[in-house]
C-alpha cells in the first residue's frame, strides 16, 4: 500500500512512518518541518517539504496517487491555542479543509486522523469511552472536534472514509532509538521530565497536589507512541478492507499519577528527580482515563506497553 503521511517528521508521525515501513508500505512524508525534524525522516520514505496551508503543493503531491493519507500535521499545544486561536484556526481547520479538498480532487478515499481526548473536555464519567459527550474546553480540542465533523461530511458527500484516533497521553520514544528529534520547548510531562533528567531544567513543576486522587496529583492515561503508531497501520488496513468510518480512543486504561511518573523516572535513572509543587494548571481534570475497548474489538489493537516504568524508560 502507498501511504502519504502528513506531519511524518513530527513526534507521533515519525513513529507512524516507522510502523508503516515495517509493515512494508511505500511511504511519502509531507511535512513543513516547522516543528518536525529532518533527522526523523527515514531513508526508505520519500519526502516532500510542504505546508498543509499550501493547497497547490498538497494537491499536486496527492496526485501521485495514494491508497491512504495519515494526517498528523496539526498544532498541538493547548495553552498556545488559547492565546493564539488564529494560528490554530488556520493550521488545524484550514489545514484540514485543504487536506480533504486535495483528497477529493485527487481521488484518495482513505484518511486516518490524529485526534485527541481533548474533544471530550472535562470527563463526566470514567473511563471515557467514545460515547462520552463532546465538550472541548480549549481551542485545540475544538479544532480536533471540528476536524472530525468535517471528515464526517466529506464521508457523506464525497465518500472519503476516515478513522479518527483519539489519543490520550502519548508518551515514550521508539525503543530502537530510530526517532531522535525531540520537541523544542516541550509542554507535556514526559518530555519535561526528560529535560530535568538531562540537566536542561532545574526541576519539574508539579501542577497541584490537592486533587482528589490517591496521592493528590492528577491521574492520566499514558500510552506508548509505538502502540499509537501500530493503531494507524491497523486503521488503514481496516478502511482499505472497506469497513466504515470510525472513531477510536487510544489509551491503556491504566491511570497513573504525576508522582508515579516521577517515581518511575527515579527508578529508571537511579537518581532523585527535583520537583516543586505549584498551583493547579487551569483546565486540568483530576482524572482522565480511556476505555479503549472499541479499538481492541474492532481494530484488534492491544497496547504492548502497559507499565509506566517501561514507557518512561524509552523516553529517557
Ligand atoms: N504536568 C505537571 N507539570 C508539567 C507538565 C504537566 O505537573 O510541567 C501534569 C499535568 O498537570 C497533568 C499531567 O502532568 O496532570 C499530564 O500533562 P500533559 O500536559 O503532559 O498532558 P495533558 O494531560 O494536559 O494532555
């Protein structure tokens, strides 16, 4: 199969490219390298440098003919989306419209999209399944939800079949060390822990220790990026078999606290990790854990990394 991976030089994208190459797919990466890295490109994959805002280049690339497109080229920083919604509207919404229009014009009928647990907003029950109400509480989550809705219309009107993969907390790196580029100015817990371990940051600021959880810190569902990548391969295959469009949560269903992440990092490095407790971060739910039963049943997806220590080991 011939797959176009848009955003294939980024964190999750490069892991998806690796998984596709291992599944013997022919892969082309389309990336503007705004946050992705050249060193994340695989020699076996073709590369087109381009932005999803450059409609002409996108359509021209798609005219090469692909069995499937994977779109992981959206902006992903929650805080930034609230401060600079224009940037997120342009990249995430106009970018999605461009991708769908280019697919429509070039006749490509299968799209796998990296969505997010942010489409749910504050959890009303746990674990969160795909039937949970959709009430994003930040602009980033709104752009993911609107992208899903756009795909649903292009399915109805243009026959483009899609799968939206709603990631919970993506974490870890390729265990073979094939992905080397790290996000600059990371905002997520694990990459920040890595910077503290490497001495690039003095300490980890823990956002709140007065939550109603087992140790007072927030509980999240960390899922290994290689497991996420595997789900994309399964989702493409399923759509190519002619199955209908679908939406899946991807998480391990294991809730892990921030303190437990810190303890795992300390165990892996054998050194104490300096931390400081600060105020809660606005918009953080106390607990966010996925039910991924639907992905297990329909995609045959099963995460291999179930212990936080094993995930943290690949990050550090
Ligand atoms: N967190 C923290 N300090 C940081 C970054 C994150 O205490 O510097 C906490 C955050 O409050 C949340 C968890 O770590 O409970 C995961 O946060 P992250 O931003 O990685 O992902 P989110 O759950 O917001 O998608």
